[in-house]
């Protein structure tokens, strides 16, 4: 769709069709690399949420084609979804890059593949999922057969963040669909375009009302989706503070909740680690998506014996990273998502200096030719960081690595775990046996040994502590979208033979 000024327009998509927002209002979508307006997106409100929830409710309760469909058939549709993603990869990647600032290298080379893989692999997984499980029949005191059924939860509110719009979409939508739910997606209002388009595309193979999208402010649409009495489950990715609020809203009607929140990933560099591998790997761990990833490796704990050598190499490798226009294949790191976010990242860097740490490279605004309207931060390495400094405690969400010196392994593990977060953690060492032991002591949902961002679409992903709960990816994610029911059948026809009945029917012979 296009507006009067020829701008691409993204309305809401409810019950199988595009529809105008109740408010009639649209807002601009900005390319964070250039400051250019790349589209207009509908601003939904509570009335739109009511409409979308009613459509999803109807598709679940009344039309029910989707939830009653056999897992094999749903699996086939999920595989069609994967094909749709691949067939439209270029358009989706360009939409995503132009509103999120993620590099084309990353979106085309990683995210789109992962999105297709999530739909495709869950298409297989759903055929093996134990939707019905038979428990051993118990002969005594009477013949009873019990089955365990796993059923879709119902209508799901799926709220995603701006940093990986398509990937976060697939991490929630694919398992929610696999389990037979219906849903309303709310992308971040600053990065909605790829999500709205993909919802339209997927609706060509899904029954009406199963997959809906309502864009709008989190404080309006997100709030309504987490409070609505006809919503059964909320899955949220975003900040820990809003996650906490979402949990409180959901508690009012006991909605099931999955929360994927912030992180402050510690990587322990052992004295035997390969300096070269750590330099490239740890910086990949923090600079991917310019540090705007929850599971980034943002604290690097380096043993005192190799500290100086490590810092020197981190500085050199960091200075090789190309900051530039995300559309350029030579670019390794793009912009911050917004000016506000840029300012927040710069304030964190300033706080580190004020707290007594030292910037060995970066720390300033990066100028990118042709992208004067964008907000780029230089790849930044800060050393001499103590774990109680603000840069080591709080999620910066920018290209900033905090390096902390340690003397003993016990101290390193204590520092690593001394965080409110527990999403990712890692170990860099040549001794993989010891690494396994360290992994056991690290309180995080994912532990990566000798690399970072080793997320697999078939391995569970999620947080310990205030990084949230519930798991995404693979068969573990289907489990987050089912209710468990036990169905028992008695085969004893004679009331007198039912021993339990005699507790009440004491005269029964
Ligand atoms: P938020 O937590 O505010 O946003 C995440 C999603 O929640 C967005 O879709 C947002 O909508 C929505 N939302 C906002 N308010 C509510 C509400 N009251 N009820 C329901 N949904 C709501 O993250 P920000 O974008 O503000 O980022 C702030 C910080 O959070 C970042 O700097 C980073 O530290 C962290 N973060 C962590 C992420 C992760 O992957 N775990 C992802 C993104 C951010 P909308 O934006 O449209 O208002």
C-alpha cells in the first residue's frame, strides 16, 4: 500500500486482511542509518487489539481448523511458511535493514536463514512432538488408563523488540503455530515493516484469524495485549523492566508467560586461551548488531597473566571493524536504533570514565559518509573495569566491551555470576575438560565455549535470573505453547469393585 505522498504504508493485518487502524493514525518509520523516512505504519490502539483478539479467539474457539488440524498437516504448512520466507528473502531482508539498521550481511546471511530454518525444522519437530502420551495402564485397585494430552494454550500475544524483528517473530510465531495456537503479533513500532509484510505473506497459507498483527505503542497496544481477558499466553522479548511489568499484567488473569529479557554476558578468558581466537571471537560476541543483542558478550574477564597482551590485541582487532552503511557488504557494524538510544550508549561510556575505567579504543561518535543522519558509535573497548561499575552491571546495548582483570578461577566465576542477569556466559580456553566444569558453575541459560552467539535453532534459548524464563527454539519452544491435560478412563463397570467409591459409599457390598 502507498500513502498520498507515495510512501509505503503498513496498515494492521487482522482476520486475513489488511485494515485501517481505529485511530486512522499513521507514524513514520525511519531508517536509523540515514534518518530518512522509509514508510508509514498504522498506530493501533485498544479497539484494534479488541478486534484482533476477537479474530484470534474466533479462529481458536469456533473455526478451530488450525488447532484441530493433525500435527502432520500443520507441519506441512510450517514448511510452506519456510518456503515463503526463502522465496521473499530479498524483499524481507531489505525491509528489515532499512528500518532496524542491522547490516545486510547479517540479515541476509544469518537472520533470514534462521527464520526459514525455524519454520522448516519445527515443521518436522511438530510431527514428533508428544501431543498424546500414554502412561502405563494401572491394573490395581482397578483398571485405569491415563493419557497425557498436550493442547494449544489458546490466543497468544507475541510482543517483539526492535533489534532482530524477523528472528524474534519466528522464535515466537513458529512454535505457537506448531502447537496449534492463534495469535496477535506486536512488533516494536520503530521496526514494524518486515513483520507486517511477513504476516501478510504467511496468511496466504494459514486459516483466517490465526496470525494477526497490530502495530502501535507498547504503552497502548502492548499494554492491552497483556491485560486482555481473552488472551491466554504472552511471550515477550525486550527490556527487563517492561518484562517485569508484562508479568504483573499477565498475572491478573493468570496468562501463561514467556519472557526473554536483558543480559550482561560474561566471557572468562583462561590463562591458556588462544589470544588471537579470543580477540576475534569476543569482539564478534559484542559487536554483532552493534551490540544491540541481549545475549552479547559484554563483560570479558581476562586472567592477569595475559591481560596486557589480550588488551593490545583487542584494541588492534577492534580498530579493524568497519562501521558503515548497513546496506554495504563491507560494513561490519551499523548504527544505533535511534538517537535516544545513541545518547544512552554514549552516557554509559562517559560513566565508565567517570568511574575510573579507561577507554583503549573507540568511545566516540563514528562518522559515516553518506549516512550523516545516522547515529553510529565507534567500536569501544573499556579496560580497568570493576564489576560494580555501571558499565559492568547494566545492559548498554551498544558496541562496548568492558574488560575486567581477575587472578583466580574462583574469582572469575564469582564475578561472572555477580549479575542480575543470566542469559549467556562463556569460557575461552584450550582445556575443554575444564571448560565443561566451569560451564556447570555459570548461572546462565546458554554457555558458549571458545566462541559466542552459538545459538542453534534446535537448542533451547532463554534466561536464568532476571533474564527471564521459558525457552525458545526447537522442540523446547513448542512446550512453551501447550497446556498439559491428563485424560483418564476407568474400565471397571461394577461399582462395588471400585475401591475408592467405598470411601463414600460405605454400604456398597
Ligand atoms: P522495551 O522493553 O520497551 O520494548 C520491547 C517491546 O515491548 C516493544 O515491542 C515495545 O513496544 C513493547 N512495550 C513497551 N512497553 C510495553 C508495555 N507497557 N506493555 C507491553 N509491551 C510494551 O525495550 P526498548 O525498545 O525501550 O529498549 C530498552 C532497552 O531494553 C534496550 O536498551 C535494551 O537494554 C533492552 N532490550 C532488550 C532486548 C532483548 O533482546 N532482550 C530487546 C530490546 C531491548 P514499542 O517499542 O513499540 O513501544
